[in-house]
C-alpha cells in the first residue's frame, strides 16, 4: 500500500514537472500577448511526431541529443511564423481575442487531422530516452522518469534565466507589464509578441518530446493536453508564472491519485471540477492578481 | 442592422425554405440537408446572440445542443415520456443547465468564460461514456440507438416521412426566430449590447449584468436544447461523436461566414456551411482537415462575415441610384 502510494506520487511528480513546463509557456504567451491559444495541444503532438520522425524512420545520429538540439530552432521557427502569419494580422480588429480563439481552434483541428492523414490514425510509441532502473530501498525508479524530471525542471530554470537575465527576456516582461510603454522606450512589440509565441511553442514541443515517451503519440490526444495546460494556467492565475508552477504539480498529483484510486475515466471530471471550484471561489486563480 | 432589413431577410429566407419541399419533397438526400439547415440555423443564431450581442465568449453551444438531445432521448427511452413532452422538458433542463453554467461565468473575464464553457463541453464526453452516464441511461460508448420519433395529433414525424418533419421543424424554427428577433430588438437586446460595450457604464445606467447574462444563457440554451432534442428524435440515435471537434467547427464556420453579431447573417452561414459539409462528406478523414483550414482562412480574411458586406454593397448601390434620380 505504502509503496503503491509512493509510485503514484512519483508519477504525479513526473507528469507535474512536464505540465509545469508546458503551462509556464502558455501563461507566458497569455500574459504577454493576451492571445488565447487553443492549438496548444496540437503543438504538444507536433513535438511527439517530431521526435518520432527523427528517431524511428530517419534514425538520426545521436538519438535524443540531436532531437533536442534540432527541436529548439524548429519550434522557434514554427511558432514565430505562425504568430506572424496567423495571429498578428488579427490584432487590428476590435474583437481580435475572439477571432484568435476561433482561428486557433480551427488550426488545432487542421493540425490533428493533418497528423492523422500524414502519419496514420494509429498511436506511435517513442523509444525511452534511457533504459534501466534505480533502486532506493524498496522503491524502484525508472531512470527515464528521473531524466524527464531533470530535463523539464532544467528547462524551466533555463527559461527563468532567459526571462530575467537577457535583453529579450526583460523586453518580454516590459511588454507584459505595459505594451504601450514598452513601445515608447523602443522595444519592438511585434517582434516580442512573435518571439513569446515561439518560446511557448518550444516549451510545449519539449513537453511533447518528454511526455510522449511515457504516454505514446496520439493524434487525437491534443484536446486533452490543451485542456490540461489551460486548466493549470487558469488555476494558477493567468499570467502568473509561479502560480502555474504550483498548479502544475497540484494537478499532476491530483491526476495521479484520482486515476489510481477512482480510475482514469474520472481524471478529466476531477480536473474540471477543480477548475470550476477554483474559479468560483477565486476567479483570478491561485496566484493571479486582481 | 435595422429591424426592417432583418425581417426582410428572415421572411425571405423562411418563405424560400417553405416552398423547397414542393421541388425536392421526393429527394430524401436534399430534404435531409434542408432539415439540418433549419436546425443549425437556429443553433448558430443562438450562439450569435450570446457571443455577438451579449459579448460572452461561450464555447458551450454544442454542449447545450448535446445536453438537450441526450436529455430528451433519456426521458423518452428510459422513462417512457411521450416525445413531445420529452422535447419540451429537455429544453427546460438545458435552459437550467445553461443558467448553471452561466453562474460561474458571471464573475469571469472573457477568455476564462471560453475556457469554462469549453471545459463543460470536454467533460461531457467522459461523463456520458463513463459509469455516471450509464447510470442515467446514456448508453455509454455505444450511445442511445432507439430514440422514438415524435408523434403529434396522430401523425408520426420520423425520418421516414421527411416532409411533415420538415414543416414541424420549420414551424419551431420560425417561432424561435421570432423570439430571437424580438429579444435582439427589445430593451433586452439593447442591454446586451450595452453590457458588451462597457460593463461598468451599463451598470451605472442600472443594467444588472447578473440578470441579463443569466437570462441570455438561459434563453439561448433553452432554444438550443429544444433543437438538440428535436434532432435526437429526428435521427433516432445518439452517440458522443456529436461532441467531436468537427461539429463545433461546423458551427464556427457558420458564425464566421455570417459575421459575429450581424444577426441574420448567421442563417445564411448555416445554409452555406451545411451544404458544404454534405459535399465534403465523401472526403472522409480529410473533411475535418479541410474544415479546420476553412476556419483559419475565413477568420483571417473575412472581417465582418460574407453576408454583411454584400448587403452593404446592395444598399449603397440603391442609395446611389436614388441620389442619382434626385439629381437628374
């Protein structure tokens, strides 16, 4: 019993860390650009397919090292172009927030069925990043889990460093605080919007590469991920990075324990109940500002 | 849009629909399309009222539709309620459900509302498929396969006799359209617009956001539930596939073609979209792909929808003609 709980706890921790990576990206893009991205889950799947394509059919040299190395420029370009081509032109309308939601929802449908028609409807499995186990007392840990945890945490630390120490990162924060003011002091707002979107795409793509090793690449699984990422962002408070960090781990735990105790089918219901209760009691989320 | 023009477009549209069975009454394929156009036109109109007029980003429209359909099917299959009463009860249930969904949305800002309503949509799938849904009679993953047809005054309105069902749908459609037009053009509609433009200013004029937002949720979900229930008794079988994303996308294409908040436009949007969807049906897996691409392209390039610019073009030409006469 105790060992089982430890196992569930660890699985919640691993999932939570990857969710945190993805949710931080989402909260960043919402906090800065106010664009509500409904296609976020499809980028997660893009990460999964990107890794699968490089590892299985192309058998790229260097395995996961090259996947991670190539993923950064790939997702940056994808995200940057998407923002420039699809979202930036909408900003001139009054009701652009609604239009962005509709557009990204259409985009997610397009991407999901695009994967299906290109890669086929069957789920794909990725090879694990490292095999083997570590035993601590009676608890058996997969090395894969440890590596995923370390990678996602270091991904977040890396992101935090970029945000606080580089000129681009500080420009992003300035735009988030006051877009007009940022523009007056000479920060290229449009570039920052696109770059933020691109960074969030990188983060969710990495989330896809990491988590798809455990959960398979499912072309229809993107709405599930999208809802999860959004629930975490709303639960933690939109635009609050620390809030979404806590929320991601809480949600990862909740998911693991509800799935273990009540069965997987109740996970989504529990998640959404959590969301509704939070929003009813504290509409600004866990750490959000009024 | 002025009341007169709105009424002209709607009356013209429904008169045209009314005479269609004279030409296509024998062709089941076309009758089916016409019935679906009528049903979707109302569902999309409701969405336009809540999103375009009241400015609430509700993404739960398909969820309300499915709740109506399932409620009516469960009432008539498990509890043996006669379908006519089941449809009305289902509409009331959906209306209450809409108010319930609307309650947490009152305090929330735009995108949160979209998230909550969309989350309700997403929760319905595991709920209806899981043990909780089976307990209330949703039939789990299989769905409900034997929904009885509507019978009224000794007549049976089923999918075998499409023309009577078409006129039943048309009758209900016209009633609901009249209700919607009256709401839009009454004090309520003005209150919705005021709330959409500036909630604080509207509140200072004595418009209660609480009351009107709940009212718009209740009203639109009531009508949507009514048509969902009607649809359930029309096709005779339900499954959670109704909640798949492509149904939602179809609805979204309608409103984008019609223009958000340009009311009768969405009716024309429904005609175009349902027809298009039928033509795309042989494409199988590529249909949702194309639908998604259409949404992206339309949102990017259609600012006000397809219908409104055409109307503006016609009316400006008329005006130009009139001034021309005046000058000569």
